C-alpha cells in the first residue's frame, strides 16, 4: 500500500473526528465522542481489500479538532476536519496540513457507532461518496477505538 493510500485513510478517519459544521453544542458532543486513538481494522481501495498486515500498522489519534495518522510510530499524515452530522449519511471534509496530500481537501462520509467508526472518502475532493463501499478513486476504512491501558 502506498503512503498516499495510508495518508488518505488517515485523513478519512480524522475528518470524522472534527466538530460539526456550524459548531455549537452538537459539534462539541460529536467532537468528544471521537477523541483518542483508533486502530484500523480494515481498508478498501477502489473496492479491493488491503492486506491485513499493512492495515494493522495504522492508527489515528484525535486531539481537539486535529488528527494525526501513524504507520507504526511514524506520522504519515495530519490535518483538521469539519463534520456535518445532520446529513444522512453524516459528511466530513478533511484538510491535509502535513504529509501525503498536503493542501488537499478530501470529501467523505462517516458513521460512528460506539467504539466503531466507518468512513469512505474521495481523496481528490471531486465527489463525495454515497456509500461505505469504496468505488473507483475512493477509499474506505473501519476503525475501532483503542482500549485504554490500565
């Protein structure tokens, strides 16, 4: 998997952790739900599953309205994001500020259920996905919240 692919996945997940577009109490609630570190459990590029051993190296951490994706211990991408949870499916715009794709805005959708997060993105920012299955020029991922070590 190329670094570009890793970075896009990271952005997708991170973007889902941002505040709702327009802010306010709902945005604060959404932001609080996503804080912490998440592990990638699966990833699709253009509808094809990526190797589990590669995906297992990826994590994303949300701190406030910022995100950072790591491959093992190395930061591969970071940025900011905005969410619109009022849309169905919920929408996210992720801006890459560091690493692969720096300066780009990815359009995506997300679904947060407890400690599970699904995302799908168009890394080129041309057309927002309408489902969680990655089509041509899209990527999707499923993440799980890392359990705190005691």
